[in-house]
C-alpha cells in the first residue's frame, strides 16, 4: 500500500512538473500548438519521468543482491585426541569418518580467512552430522557458520545437506537455507572442497553463493 501511495504522489508531482517544463521550454509553441500536439508531448514527459521515479523507488526499496564469500574450515578430526573439534554424540557403528549408519557427531570447527593454520579467524562452523546412509558413504549435516570477526561479525549462515565420504579435492554442494543479522533471508548454496589433510587435521575451502529474498 505504501508503495502504491508513493507512486501516486510521484505521478501528481510529475504531472505538475511536466506542465511547468513544457511552458518554460516552449511557451510560444504551447500557445500555438493544437491540443493533440500538446497531449503527445505531455504524455512523453510524464511517461519518461514516471519510469525514472518508479525505477528509483524500486531500487531503494529492493533487497535483492548477490554475494560470494570464501573462507576455510579448519577441523581437528574425529579421534585426534582431547583437542578434536569433531566428537561422537552417539556411536552406533564404528567408522573412521563418523558416517556409520545411525551415528551422530557434533563439531565446532574454526573458520579462517586462508588455508594456513595461522590464518586470521573469522568465525566458527558449528553443527552436527548424522550417518544417514546404509551404505555409509554420506551423512546429513546441519550447521551454522557463525562469524566472529570482520564485516559480518555477529551474523550467521544456516546450511544443510549431504556430506559425502569421498577423496580429497571432491567438490560437493549443500543448501543455504537462511541466516541471521546481515544474512537474514539468505538463500543459496555452499560449495565445499577438502583441500588439505594430515593425521589430525582436515582443511576445507568453503564458497558461499548467496542471494536475498
């Protein structure tokens, strides 16, 4: 309703402005021209200015946008000792990946700007994974990417989807289903590629592609 009222006000203003412009630029012509010629010129001015103000109003009120973020998930893997950032909540079947059918793991990994372990921390990857495949080749993950530094400090991105048991450098996709703060009403997808591993650590590159409703 407010948007339509704004357009009505703009229309009245444009009509008044169009008449004034016409008289200022062509006072003699306006007096001599036929009513048809006057109407055509008037319509052109009104349509042009109406389109301008409508597009301006839409641009100011719209929240559509596109955003690409890249950061790195630094994990101390399951079973790596007291400093592990991934642990079993429920272990129904033994599995080095945690993907045993019925297993439940929780994690609290660091998000860093880069792949190096001393790269600046930008947030945390906090969530859970459920061994949801009888073949034990994937798990369902539900997580929150919580930003604790930088431009998006205090905001978070909600993600869910399957995490495959796959070789290093495998690219897989999960859905961005929402967020908080700067990412309220976010939608999109998260690409993950595990890029580095040791006996105790696993580092993944995360690329978030985000639009806003």
